């Protein structure tokens, strides 16, 4: 499964993975939405509620499993892209009768993400954001737009909450974290690490002549969120819009817990754990409840100062 922050390289990763003939890679997928819709009907539809649904529970589960198996019947290894997967792993495990599914979670500096979103908003200023009709005040000013993206139900904060839930549910070791900077600057190494995490044989990707192989129609998003890559050599691209320092400071403060976890390997603030404290014996900083994941390297390959959003 492919999940994580928006504008963090998921479309790019999908194109890279798609060049491997052993992999089936989706654009943003409705498979999770379909499973949730069927679950909702089974839970709320009066006709179903008139039956003994616990007695039919296994039948319903097998029906959902049949949908997944049938939808991907011709695929060997599936990468299904949906930011909602981290908070639905238990449901997926139950449907598939196994716990083998894994998640690739993409991270990018939240200030860069908002810079990218704002740049495209301004390029398409004659069209509204999709949510602007129902909440026009939320997009009235730059300050409000940033607040809308960063609030608890916002585009950037929601994936963080779902990641937190997945970790608290015990799925940490089934999540592989990919930093956008690493993906664009050390592509083959990142891909090798992904293959190792998934238990798949290594594959030499053509990072000099990448082609777009999965597509999404961006008109559905009023062209505010593009899913088209620049074909050819993979290159790092920072946010297009120059945010004022006060906004960068506010964004950094809002997502400090996430940044500290991804960049420094410290989950205490993200998971509301006690802060790390020096050991009485050695003076070293320890955190007994800190998740262990060999595929997240604290502090590696973070953008140098001249590459960070400004």
C-alpha cells in the first residue's frame, strides 16, 4: 500500500514502481472506498439489518475477500495508493486472512508541501478549491489556507493522525518511511531498501529516463493537485512558492512532532509518550517505548539548508 503526506512524491514513486513488470501499481485508488462502502451497507442497510449478520459474518468477509482477489486477479504484487490505508490495516487483515500487507509512507517537509499547494492554487486562481463552495472563508487568505491544510481535519494533518493510529495499533514494523528528498536524490538506494522491506528481489530502475505509466485526471481536483511527473531524469524539486518566515515557523511548530519522529526517530511527542530522558547510568537519552524499525534511519538525508523551503 502507498500512503503518506500529499505532494510528497507518491505519484513519482508509482511511476518508478510501475516500470517493474512484476508490480501492479495503481494511481489514487478507490478499492479502500469500495470496501468501506460495502461495510457501511452491511452495517446500516435495513434489509441487511433484518438478518442475523453475525451468522453471515464469515460469508460477508469472504465476499469482501472475493472482491479484492477478483479486482487484482492478474497481479502478482500490488501497490494500491490511498492515504487512508494506515487506519484500515485491521480491516484489510481481517478480509485477507493474513497480516502480510505493508505500507510505504511518504514524507516531505510540511512547509514545502504547503508551498507546492499554494503555488498551484495561485496558478489556477480562476478556479475554486474543491471545498471552497462549502467553506469559502477557509480559502479567503493565505493565512486561512495554510490553517485549513494544517488543521486537525486538514489535508496534511489527517495522514499524520492515521499514521499515529497505525503505530498505536501495533503496525509500526509494517510501515516503510520514504523521504521525498531521499527518493529524488538517492533513488536506486531507496528502491533497493523498499525491495528489501518487501522481500522482493532487487531491480535496476531506469532513473535517467523515467516514463509516466499511471494516470489520474486532475480536473476532478479542479487542477489544484497535479499528478503528472516530469519525464526523464529524476530530480529534487522544492516548493515553488516562497512562504514568509512567520508561516514557516508556524508550520514547523504545528508538525514538530512528525518532523522529530521522521527525521530524528523520536516518536514521543507524536504518540503522546513521556519525553526522552537521559539514563541515570550512562547519561544517554533513552525511550523504552520507542518503536523499533530498521528501515527508518534517524536524521539521514535531510535537505541541506539551501534546499529547504524558504
